[in-house]
């Protein structure tokens, strides 16, 4: 089903049972897989490829218990040129995927998020709201990127890295702040980063580490709790 107000560019390939809602736009030479749903107002650039069964431009929802209610008015999902999106992905409104970004199968990216140029969001990754991911970042399979997080350019997150933004776990007495990971830092697989910490430029976090405090630029930290080693 294609809404009459939708705009579709030249040489676009649409799979079976694709739904394109009102005012959605698709650029030239795009490829949209089977059973993809493109929600209203979504903007898709040139040469974008979208895998089967994905939902693009999903709106937020809420219940009474949620500490932070999502805003009612969200800007459209914008996908710039040459982006690749896997199968079974869910991408929300108010999300910007910059040119050349890659999103793997089964991943979900929430609203108020930016993913920089040529960055990789791996398979089965969750990226929560109000987060900035820089350019040429690699987020490998199974990572949990919490809300209110900043990941600068050229950062590497190994498989199953976990982050958090709420120091007191729902008590409501702590400002939400995820980790800040500075340019070129590397975090090993299964590491855990606690709220509000800063990982300095080109610092290295060992696999399985639990990081409870800042790690200075260029340092290597390992263990639980993580400690800097020479």
C-alpha cells in the first residue's frame, strides 16, 4: 500500500507488501525489502537499502509507570544517502542516520538519537533515547547503549557491552546521564559502564570490566571494579 502523498524517486525497488504512509519520501536507487513499513513523514535518501520486515519511523508509546514520558511531537526519521539497514529493525521518529551508516539485523534505535557518518550499529543492538553517536563508530553485536549517552568519533564497543544512566535504579533522585566515551576509546566485550562516567580519548577498557569511575585519556582499565594498569 502506497499513500498518494508519498514521493518515490527513480529506480526504486520495492519488495512485496511494502507499506508507505503519507508524506514519506524515498530517494533514487533505493531498495526496500519485503513487508517493510515506512511510517508517515519518513525521509529516505538515495541508494539506501532496507532489509525485510523492518519498521521505519515508529512513534513512541508510554504507560503510567514510565519516569520520562516521550514527547508528543517528534520530528520525522531521516535516513541519509547510502545507509544500509538490516532485516527486522525498528527505527523511531526523531532519529538521524547520517550518510553511510549501517544498522544490523534485529536492532532498534529510539527517538532523539543521531548516528554519525559511516558508523556501524551491529546486529541485535539497542540504542536508547537522547543519545549521540559520532562518526566511524563501531557498536558490535548485542550492545546496550543507554539513554543520555555520548559516544564520540572512532569509538569501538565490543560485543555485549552494557551501559546505564540511572545510578539509583528508579528512585528518581539522580539526573539521567549515561557514560561519555571520548574519541578513539575502545571497550572490550561484556564490559559494563556505570552512569555518568567518562572514558577518555584512546583509553582502553578490558573485556568484562565494570567501570565505576572515570578513566583518563590513554589509560587501560581492567577488572571488577575496573582499575588502571600500567
